[in-house]
DNA sequence: ATGGTTGGGGGCCAA
């Protein structure tokens, strides 16, 4: 473990698929990688049952939690101060799918969990898919209005590029890689000129995944992955990007999440 | 074409 300058931050996004079921894995991850900020999705716990003191004991005493019973839920826990914590009700569904907080230096950090969209990629017959497309449309409009330096992370449940899935052709009609979804991702990216941080470090020619289904016997051998998790930054932050890693070892830990943590090191503006 | 697995919450649904 090496020390980093004070303006260098390590930010991680990880869909943990239930934070309470995954505390041992989170513990191991925090010890091995020492993120400054950990953005979790699918915490699957209501806000007042989030394990706040557990994270405080490990140094993550700044917390922005937006949870609900059963499903969804996001939480950002940090060793750096978080101010102006807020969340927005996307699509007026009352779902806990977003939480925002301001980092030292003034950058806003947005943590998202976009609807998965169900199985059938048809908005007329599948209300879950319609909800997903509407949610992405709201994010496009939001990105267009965004003026301040921002970091957006989370499980966006879309693999936008051809090499973000194990087979572009075979997944064109599979929810997460259909044209209505991937076109919206590109429209969203263009609306703020977002920098796709993972692809800043790994060429679009190279396969790059962050999720592997539970339903494959040997996920690493078959490697039928998808890049559903993302880190995007405002153009002004691009020069500060230092490193990125999909920590897929965590996918092989005991009782894993089906998503791997995405680790990004970057220099934040000095406040 | 199908089934494969997981977590939450209570006896299936969402992913």
C-alpha cells in the first residue's frame, strides 16, 4: 500500500448485490485497495438499516446513503468529506437509484443504479424496458444541463460498445446491448462531452467487462462478460486521470457479487 | 431454444 498525494483520489464503483450479504468481501476489498471513496449499488437495504457504524469503524465516516426495502439502493462511503448530499427521484417512481455528494475541491460525484430493464427489449410489451429507456432519456436531459465538473459512476446496466460484450452480434437483441440503449448511452455521453474513463485507459478494440452472470459454471473460462459499470468524468477532469482497473479477482471470491469493482485513480482539483 | 444462479423476503420475483 503506497501513500498518495492529498489531491489524488481513488474512487471505486461496485454493484455489490446486497451490502449486508457482502460485508466480508467489502472488508477484504477495502484492506487490499484502500479506496478513498466507495460507491455501492444494489445495497438492498433501507437507509436506516445501512451498516453505517461498520463503515465508520473502517474509516469511511462520510456517508451518502439512499436505500429502500428489498431492491435497488445506492450508497457512497468516503474517507474524504462529503457535502451537499442529495438524491433525485428519477422517473417519479420513488426508487432509490441515485445519490450525489460534493467532494473536496468542489467536484460533484453522482452514483447511479439504472434499471436493468427486464428480459424483452420492447417498450410496448415490457414496462421495465420502457422505464429503463425513460430513465436514460432523463439522464440525457440532465447531462445536457450539467455545467459543473462532475464524476458519474455506477451500474448503468448498458454495455455501449461492441467490445463491451462477449459477442456483439449475439447480444444485439439482449437487453443491455440493444440499439435503443446503446444509442442513448452515446447521446448521454455527448450531452456533457463525458469522458468514458474505462475506455480512456483501454482501447475500444479490446474486450472490457465488469459483470459476469452467476449462471455460468466457469465465468473466467467462458468469459461471457459485459461492461455494465461505468465511470465518466467531465472533460476538465480528463487531464487528472491516472489509472483504472477492473478488479475481477473479486468475482472469484467466495459468495461474490456478479459485478467486479472498477477502480479509478485521479487527481481532483485542489479546493 | 433452453437453462443456468443469487438475494430478499416470505412462500416467487427481479436481476
